[in-house]
C-alpha cells in the first residue's frame, strides 16, 4: 500500500533542480539542490533527478506514495517529457516513466507556472480564489491558472504562456521564441537589459554602464537614478498592458506575483492596468520561491493519492 502521508516533489528549472520530501501539510524535508545548467545530455539529467529523489527519501526515512514534478516548459504530457525547453539545451527530457520505474510509484508532472499556481492555491493562503492566476517574472514570464480548483492545462499542458502576449509594436523587441513585441522580451530578467539598451539607443541617451542586469536597473530606479527611473516607468506601462490582457483572458479574482523581480520590485514594476473588467486582488507570493515545489507535491497528493484531479 502506497504511503498517502508523503510524496516527493521535484522542481526542474533551467539552472537548478530542487527536490524534497513533502508531508500532507506542505512540510519540507530532505531538501536537495543541484545545478543542471550546461548539462546537455537529457538522460543524464533524468539520472541525476533519480539520484536526488533517492537521497531525499533515504535522508528522511519515509515511504513516498508518489512523485510530483514541476518543470520549465514546454512539456509533452502524453509522453511525460520536457520538450526542447528554450532555456535548457538538452532536447527531450523523459521524466515521468523513468522515475515511475525507478521508484515503483506514480509520477505526475506540470509546467512550473502551473505548479506555482497550485502551490499558491493549496499552501499560499489563496484557496478561496474562484480563479487564481500565478504570474512569474523571472528569466521568462509565464502564468498558471486555477479555476474552481482545477488547473487549466490546455491541449498539451502549455496553457498560460502569457510571456508571449504581444504588448508593444513601437520597439518591436525580438523574443526568444522567434516572435516580436512579446511581453518577456521587455520585462523578464533576460529581456529587460536588452530592452534597456534599445530604449537608450532610441532616446539617443548616453549611459555610463549600459550592460546592467535587470536587478541593477531596478535597484538604480529605486535609488532615483533619472534614466533608470524613466525606463522602469516605460516597463511598468508595458507590464500594465500584459496584466490587462491577462485579466481579460482569465477574469481572475486573484493574481499572485512571483519570481525574483516581482518579489522585490512589484511596486515599481506594474503600472495602472484597470479598465475593461473588474480588477482582481494583486499580491506578492509569501511562499519564498517554493510555490512550484510545493505545488508539484500538492498535485501529486491531489491527483494520484486522492484521485481528485481529472487531468493527469
Ligand atoms: Zn515570444
């Protein structure tokens, strides 16, 4: 009989993979973390995750009943794999079946934003939301949506890719996906410095340190540096366009912001986006970067151990 008290949660990102044993109330133990950036062999990544799960389970000494995986997308849920993720150079990474075989327990997987959304819904104090949108602003921009307790998956498990909403045609910044004018080309951690350089060029402005990171630009804006402040006002306006589209697409009553940029600078980053529909409550996560890990575990409890979710 599989344990229904513990599961293992895995959070695979472009830089790190994190793994922990999770209890029913979100208690984390046996936490493991490993850098995976630069590993180009897909089966090597899978093997390392199997080792980490083994170490986490060994360290805590409990039986796990399931494994829940949060991963950078896109995913192919039919095959249980991550497919050509733009921030990972490993091609197709098969996760579900090899991990299920290694541990003899069921395995479910979600993209990281959906896992984050579910983590906020179950453990973040937003369980009363009718429609919750989790919006992460980090290397990229993405969202996960929970509507009446159900995760919105989309046909392949990739619904909520709001980072590819068109938010501008004036600067027409190129996006990593091959498109132009997409939200994450302006306001993500990776896009903002490139947008800053283009914005400076179009302003005809001289700037002593053109190669700033997004965090440095935001810090300078917070300190009142004139050019950075002006630039961040423009980013806030672009973010407001993205937020407006997001509200029109999903009609949420609650939007939870996450990602290092949003956790620190939400007040500077989002302009006034009121308008067509009722404004949702907008708040910053209180789960300290753990929403996807907690959500992956919560999903494993709910979908596998309790059989509550229809979509696996
Ligand atoms: Zn794009």
